[in-house]
C-alpha cells in the first residue's frame, strides 16, 4: 500500500485529492494550515483506514520538516507528495502596484513566495531524500496555476510563485528521474471551490464562467482526477509535464 501527503487538504482541491487517493487505496496524511476542524472533516470523508492529520505553517522550514516526519511516523512512509497548499489571490493578499504602499507590497509578495514556492521546494526536498534513502520509487505533483502563464494583475507574486513552482517541478523531474521519482505539475484555471463561491454568486460570476468556451468553471474533482493519474505508476513517463486544466480559457503556444 502506498502512502501520500497532501498539503492544504482542509477543503477544495486538497480535500478532493485526498478523497480520490484514498478511493484508490492509498493511506493519506491530511495537512492543514490553521483550520483543524475542516481538516478533520476531510479525514472523516476518506475511504479506508490508517489515515493521519498533520498541521502547521509550511513556510517555516522547521515546521515543514516536522510535517514530513509526523506524516512518515503516522503512515510509515511517504510515496506520494501533492504540493497543494498555497495562498491564492484575494482581498487580503492582492498587491496591485498602483494601489498599495511599499511595506504592504513587500509583505504580501514575500508571503506568497514563501508559501507557494519555497514551502513546496522544501517539502519536495525532504520527501525526495526520504525516498532516495529507501531506494523507493515515488511521485511529486505540484498544484500550479494558469496564472503562471497569463499573469495576475492583482497578485503578481502569485503568478511569479506558480511560474517558479512549474519550473521547480521540471528541474526536479530531471534531478530525480535516476532515482525512480517522477515529478509533474497541474495548472488549473478558475476552480469553483467553496472559497470561490462568493465570486461565482456575485456580479462577476457570469464573466468568470464565460472565460471558458464550455461556459462554466472547473471543479476540484476534475483537478483531483488529473492528480490521480499523475500519481499512478502508469504515469511515470509524464514526469516533467505541466498539465493545463482550464477548460480552454487560456491556450499556451
């Protein structure tokens, strides 16, 4: 039986991914940042037994190490890492150059890089080193973003972090392939999670749905289905890929 650590699994894409992996038979460590109650709800929705709950701010390197160690202690090993935890654009995180002061720019930009890029890099290092020491195959999947390619006017730090995350995944796919470790990324567009419900139900909801020629936004379950494939042994040859999941709302050339 393989074991997985899914970060940011309290709700949304992380929760859907944890549930999907458990359906396949994996034992899952459900990570949360601050909302333990929501993470416990995720834990209760998982199939099978032997799952675990781990918490902490992953932007702190020592906490990231503790989360990996606690996950390994509870599950016995980590074969799959899904780097999903992150800070998304929003009222409390946006940083438009023309509208904020320098101190706010520094705080919000740096915070996004710390959580959305440095934390996944540290977790990837820790899990990869554990796999290498065990001489075991494994897989890392990063949850990036369409914003890495099209840009984010309101939150340039988010786009920069996600672009870096994609590049990190491709670099690690080269470095870790000799050890039997695959690394891939998904790049979702707008996903209709619980956190995004106010936007979808507000005045801008129709415009958000119109971004895709399908006339809707994506679902967390659709992203989880892609992660399910990328974490399967059959997907090792997809290592290095960045899979767009945006309903043709942004086409790369």
